[in-house]
């Protein structure tokens, strides 16, 4: 056989093999589709069907007055079943639908939307995601009225896939405290995380079919309905949260600090009214990244605020008096191999125990503690721990930092441990743990756990209610408590925080300035703080302010943290009528002479006196509002000026006149009793702030 015949034979054999293979493929396709088609279609359906979880609607988070702090809002993805509309309906309305889709979502042209729908219909697809964009409920209602879609799901093929998103009505206010939640719940923090079991509800399940890469629900009657999450009612006051956050932000910006924290607590109830934590982000702006008030990163050496515990131990466990004296020297004193310094150059010399605390003398407090507890340091440490400072509070939010107070049994205990612990070193506390100690002093010696959630609710029904737990019924004797309150008030009146003195109400508290421990040594960076309560004579609120690593030449708690405390306290005082002392007028009326005429609108009072024949003296000045005085057997008028922006004096007025004057001054009035005004809660002549309230007693 020649070469040509050989090649030709090989080509014919190859061609025959290709034909046979192609025939086998065609036969196999015919066999699978026609003969075994039903079998494989059923198997495909089984593979593409799956039971998947149906997310429960997450519960709401409310403030103390019922305002929404966090809620879940429904959003929707728009999909389409192009096999549902009739040929006539699709042909008549497709162009209009494609135009509306393009105009609304702006991700494809009308021509492209038309092409995608027709192609999916040709391929007999039953699911087409029209856009990845999510729409709100109002947009959903509009889209339901579009051509084709207005025919509904069965005839129009419209599919709305619900997606819930967490929404904060007050934006970033208290963001870290409220927390956030993501779809996987791995990024959940704050109250959202701490109460996730209650808020999250119980997911349901339903049968889904996979179509075009997405899962479409199949309503076959086997689905299990999800149980929606419960709501939680917090103790947060939105207005006070705003006050605290604004004051903290301004201070951090002014001092170029690394981070800051504020906690405001109601003394008797332990309810947290505000909690703000701000730190710098990479761009240099402040935001809520971490809860330093509660978390482990916020557990640091507190510095001189801990002197409250040291002084409590001294007054309770020894016979020390506030009038006793201590020699602090020239501002430097050596304990073993370490030199302790007071911040005043030249020192304080010989001063009383009271002055030691008010001036925050490190040497003074350390010498007193070493003198009385140096041979038995465990007694000092045991006292502090038994008071309630040594253990976690069991706070309602997860991630509470564990307090640390060095013990004589620790391997790191040394000869300088006791004097350094006495003024706030070699121990760690979070701001909330420090505040709890100060709150106990304000609360007549009763130490309670702070709370931030009052109740768990299902609509209006209370499912679970929370109350503060008593840590220590009495942290010290009444005598010691009275001395401590005197000391804390003295700090503001004469001591290191005298720069915030001079208000219409008393503040009690303690400054703190601690060097920071970085990479195994103390560096020239400072942790400034102020903790206290107000009004000092009838405490309603306790508060702590922390500013970490302040710069710009001011580093002390008195210069950095105390002014923030005062700003918060001043604003609360202007808004909260319950912290005001009632203003008692000094006027003594002679009821046997003119029992009815007290104060009011001059033209009306003069007319009444003239009608009843009561002698009265006209005023030379053109005044409208007056008070009365006795001139012999006649009535004299004294000007009662009503000045814009200042609280008027309404003592002696009728209710009608008092309401007219006070409401015109921009005050919200609360009334108690009947008759004429006997007293008013806000002192006349003080400045009126927006939304201020005043209580008047009638009698």
C-alpha cells in the first residue's frame, strides 16, 4: 500500500470515529432529556432546595423616657419572576418598566434592563435580581404601583426580599454604649451584644430554592415562624447624654488628649444617665471606639481619687482626727529607695489631715497610711477590698475590666507598695468602679451596683426587671461618712478643685492626676480625672470625668477634668428642677392689715384697692409689676422688675399672674397647692436657660 492510500484510510477511520462519538453524545442527550428527564429534574429540585433560617426582627432599645435609641427598619431588594406576566402584559408595559428601573436605580440603562428581562424570560428563569440596591418602605410602596408590578406577585412577578437594618434615631449619640450589630453578630458590641439573647429573638426556618445564584422562598406550609426579639428599656437620659458628650468632646479637642470618658449616675437608684467614651481615630477626630468607662483598657492606676479610700480607712480604723497635723516637709520625702513628691514646689510644711486631703498631698496621705498601717498592711488592703472596691461590679454590660489591688502576699509587693497604693498607684480600677465608691459616700454609705437597663419588655409587658444590687449596706460609720463628705466639699471650696467653686449649689469631689506606666516605666504622660457628686448637701447625681494624656501645657485633674464636671453639673442644674433648693422670699406680710394684696399687676391691684377704699400710694415710675409694703395704714407699691432672660420673682402673686410672668420668661411651670404663690424653686434673678422648669408652691 502506498503512502497516499495509507493516509486516506487513516482519515476515513478518524472521521468514522468522530461520527460515532457525536452520535453517542446525541443519543445520550436524547436519553437523559426524554427518557430520564423526569428523574433528573426531580433530583435537581432536591439539590437546589434547602431549609434556611429566617431572621427574627430584632428588638428595640429605648431611653429612660421611651425615646428610641436603636430599632430595626425594613429595607427591600427588588427581584422579578419574568415567567409570570402574560405576553400581552409584558409587551405593552416592558418599555415603561425598564425606564422606571433605570431612573430609580441608576445602575443600568433602560435598554439594558429590557434586554435582561427578555433574556431571563426566554431562558424560563423564575428569579431575576433587578438591582443590588436596597429600598425603604416608602419606595417599595411606589414600586408596587409600577406597570406590570401593580399586578402583584402572581400575575406581575414582583418579588420583594426583606432586609432589616439597625437604625439609630440620635445618630452617633452614645453609639458605643448602645452598640451595633452586623449580620453575622460577630461585630456586635455594647448593649446590643450584652442583651443579644433578648434583643435577637429566635430565628425561624423555611424552605428555599436556589435560582440564578439567589435563594427564593418556597411557601409549602412547613415553614417555622420566627419569634421577634424583646425590647430593652435603658436608664439613659438622651438630653443628659448629649450634655455629657458635648462637654467631653470640647475638652478633648481643647487639650488634644488621647481619649476621655464620662459617666453620670443617679445617686439613689444607681441608674446610669449618661456614658460617653471618645478617642482619636487615625484622622485625628474623636469617635466612640471603645468603652473605657467599663472595659479592661479603661482599668488603670487612678491616682489621687483613690485617696478617698485611704482616708476612709484612716478615719474608720484609727483614732485620727481631721484636726490632727502631719509634717509633709519641703515637698519631697523618701520611702525606702524611692522619693515621693507633692506637686506644690517647696511643699506644704506642717498641715492638718483636712488640708492633706484638700490639697491632695501625696506625702501627707502616704505618711499617715504608713504610720497607722505600715506594720499591718494587710489590714489596709482588706479594709479597701471589704468596702467593695476589690471585685468586679457585675455590671450589665459585657467586658467589665477586673479591678486589681496589690496584696502583701503578691510576689511584687515591696517596701514602697503601701505608700504608693495610698495615693492611687500599684492598683487598677475602671472609671465606673471608682465612681461607684464616690456614689456610696453620696448615698449615705450604701454602695450599690450601677445599672444601665431597667427592664426587658414585650410591647408594654415587663418580662424581666432589674434593680441595683447592694454591694455593701454601710461602707463606714456615720461619723466617718460625715467627715468624708466634709473633706470632699472642702476640695472644691478651698482645695485643688477651687476653680470650679462659686455656683448656686455645692459640688463635692476629688481631683486625680496619675503618671502613666508605659513599657515598664512611668513617663511624662498623665491620666487626669475628677470624681464627685452634686448638689453636695442633697446629692442627686454622681459623676466621673477622665481625660487621658492631655497636652497643651495643662495636665492636672483640676485644670482638665474638673471643668468638664462643672459644665455638666451646671447644665443639669439649669434643666433639672429637682436639684434646686426652694427659694424662700424674705418678705414678711402683715396679714392683719391687708391679707389679700401681695404682689401682681399694678393697674389691677390699684383698681381693687380703690374699689374697696384701701389707701394706696401711686408710684412715680411707670411700673407694671409690683410688690406691696405697709406705709402707715396704707399700701405702698415696690417695683418688681421683670427682666428678659432672668427668673422673675412671683412670690405673693395669684396663680394667673405667676403663670403669665413665668411662661413669658420661657419657663415651664409646675404647680403644687392652691392659693397664692408661697415659694418658687428657682431664685429670682438667675439666668433662664432654654427648656428650664420652675416649681411654684401655692398656699
